């Protein structure tokens, strides 16, 4: 009996973190470039286009916004019609900027780890976004694989429900998974 209890005590922490991930559901709104999806306490979206979009998320319980767009992208007022950081400050929401993309901010395990830390430190629902929801979807899929131990194929199915596109997930999971394609002529 003691050995059964010991086995339970050793495996219970492993089982505790294995909560089912809800399949992302796309939400009906035009307030985000590339759309917005909800999965549990996480919203994954493209660039919020209005202050009202962020106010609505705050009313839904979002306390943290994680932005993957680069500084150059955020400075472009044609593609970023609001001063997001200022709006979030006014709303009392936590803003986490993790630039991801381009030569200065490559897709990397360090970027993925910064995202995981931001998720761990959030105390409510989270909005994760980039310009069109592709980078956000990719980093979330990589996070599921590396930090939540979700099998790659299952994590990819969640990503395909949002806006997976063609941004390479390999950079975020460098050294974690062999992405060699088999059965294809190169």
C-alpha cells in the first residue's frame, strides 16, 4: 500500500499539469487584423485595431497583453492605428513586449522561454498577438510542445484552428524536434 501511495505522490504533480487544451474558437469580430481566437484563458490574435477592442477584452477578464510585433512594426501607424502600450496603461493592463521576427529578433528558444515566463507570471486571461496572428499562433504551438508536453501533431491541430500560415515553428523549437521531411524529393 505504501508503494502505491509513493507512486501516486510522484506522479500526481505530472498529472496536475495535464489539463486538456480547449480547441481554439475563432470569434466574430473585425477589430483584429487576422482575426482573434479563444482557447481557455488565452486569446490569440492579430493586431488590435481599436481601443474599444482592448476595452472589451478587459471586460472579459484579460489582465495581460503579450505583443510579439517588432519595434519597427509598432511604429508604423498605417498598420498600427493605436498607441497600444499607452492604451493598455490607461486601462490598467499589463503589457509585455517580446519582439519576434526579423534579423534583430529571430525566432528562437529564448523568445519562446520569454513567452512562457510571461504566461507563468500572468494573473488572469491573456491576449497574445502579432500583426496577423501567425507568429502568435506559432509561438503558442511551440509553447504547447515544449512547456505543456503536448504532442506535436496535437499542438499543430490547435494551431491550424487559428492562423498557422507559413511562419517557421522550427526556430522556436530549435533542437527540440527533428523537422526533417520524409518521403519527399528535395
